[in-house]
């Protein structure tokens, strides 16, 4: 599907915008939560277990933020591909990405075969 069909473009644009909205809302909540924890933690006395737990949670939160920001970039790139009528084509091989894959991961840039090859190559490095 090269998304030439206006209804496909509209459908996937709605999916992308919906996911973008959810991510931005979650990102805002997570960042606001970190700020609150940092504010409170500077005034509280912790034992080592509390401190270790707080550090662990902080690491998880920062990892989550990074993943959300990466996905937002992918969504932005997918929206640009829709505008240029290139959405739905694998950026590596040029083949059409399966509709089921696009439905479940509308910001994806690669077909299953190319994504698998990329991940296997990444593991070998």
C-alpha cells in the first residue's frame, strides 16, 4: 500500500495523531512526576533501600521518556511520508509494508523482513 488512496492516508494519519496525543500526554505526566519526586526527595531523609528504589525508578522513567521521544520522532517522520505519498513503503527495500503491520505499528518504516534483518545485524555487533 503506497497510501495513494486518500481514505488510507486519512485513516493512518488519524492513527498516528491519536498515538501522538497519547504519548505527549503520558510524557507530560511522566516528566511532571519526575519533577515532583525530585522536589520532594531533596527535602526527605531516605535510608539506602529507599534511595536505591528511587534511583531505580528514576532510571526506568528516563528510559520510558527516551522511548516515548523516539516514538514521537517516528510518528513525525511517518506523517511526513503520508504528506509526500511515500507512506507504506519500506525505506530499505521499497516493498509495500503489510497493512496488518501498519495497523499495529503505524509509525513503522520497514517491512518485517528488513526489520528482522536489521535487528539480527544489530545483535551481532
